[in-house]
C-alpha cells in the first residue's frame, strides 16, 4: 500500500492548522475567545501528530514513490522489433507465450539473458510479469556495468524475494505478507523504481522496500537490463516465463503535491548492510 499521500497530507495539515491558529490568536480582537482557540488548536495538533505517528508505527519500512497506473512504451518482450535486442540461446528462448529462461536441475550458477548493451538505463521504472512454471527462482537484473553483473531482484516458488549484487546477498530470502497465497502457479508482477541512488521494489503492485545503491554514483549508474533464472536446490528443471516487460520514464511517477513538515519520512539505508 502506498501511503505517502496520507503522510504528506498530515504534515501539511499540521502546518496549516498551527499557522492559522497563531494568526487568529494574534489578530483576534476579542480576548475572551483566545483560550478557546488556543485549546482547540492544541487538541487538533495533538490529534494530527498522533495520527502521523500511528502511520509511522504501522508502516515502519516507510513508503515507496508509487507506480504509474499504466506503463509507457512497447512491450520489450512482445514487440517483434524489441525482441531482437534480447539474447537468444538454448537457455534464453522466445516462445508464443513469452520469453523462457531455462536451467537444468543441479546446474551451477544462473542463466542470465541480457538486453543489448546499446540499451543502457540509469533511471526508470521497470515492470514485468514473471511466472515460475517449474524449478527454482528468477527475476530482474539491472544496472549491469559493462560486462560485470549488477543487481538481482529475485523471486522463488515459495513466494520469497531476495536482493543481491554480483553474487553478494544484500537482502536474504524474505516472505512479504502481501503475496496471494491462493495462486497455484507462482506468478508475480515485479517492479523496480530506479531513481538516482534510490532503488524501490514492488511485488504485485505492493511496495516492499527502498534502499540506496552503494556501488555506483548518480552519474555513472547506467547499465544493461537482464532477466535470469536460478535452479537453486530445485528437484526439477527450471523454466521461468517472462512477459509484459516495460521501462517507463520517472516522469510518469504519481505526483506528490504535499510536503513533509514535522515528521521526516522513512530514510532508506544502503542496500549493502
């Protein structure tokens, strides 16, 4: 749930209420009413502060920047021209229903299928659908500098997510409470918002976490995009299906018309603990 609007609105209301009350008290020409106005202002301030603190307690991880209602641009896995930018190997295969990444049971390492190096992305909103048809796990790779590996946002068949960078685990396997447990085939709508050093992650349109990219500066963090599959400890071959891949400009992020005043928002820490 994106509660940033409510956080910001409460902060603005606190400012407006206290400012108006102060002006009225000093301009009021009827002194007998001053205690009533002051008392009312204090009560309103306490209620607004209490509501904002409650939101902070209810959402200790803070909130994400929000996602646009619709992605922009063509489907990078569906459009025939866009498909030509992706690797095609025996393990990276386009089929009528989408892009399949394959990994054999017991194999070591990841199956990584990159988009052409001519397509580099610094900021943007990555969205896609991923279904684990069999086997282990899969996900999005982004900010791959040159031939090196970058970030991996990964999901497995047990509805857990993981964040890593070039083989180093940053956030170990975690199960978000928002995932639908009734689905027979684990399918996820994944999203990553890359906004300079800030990286925000979503699963099924629900905000998961935000952290700061510790490896690249704001000026040099552009890199390739990739998809990947991992056999892990699966007892069957891994087949991950990817569809509806879009990269939307940050200009499409929902607007935030209000600003914080008294209580700062959650400040993300480095992705590297």
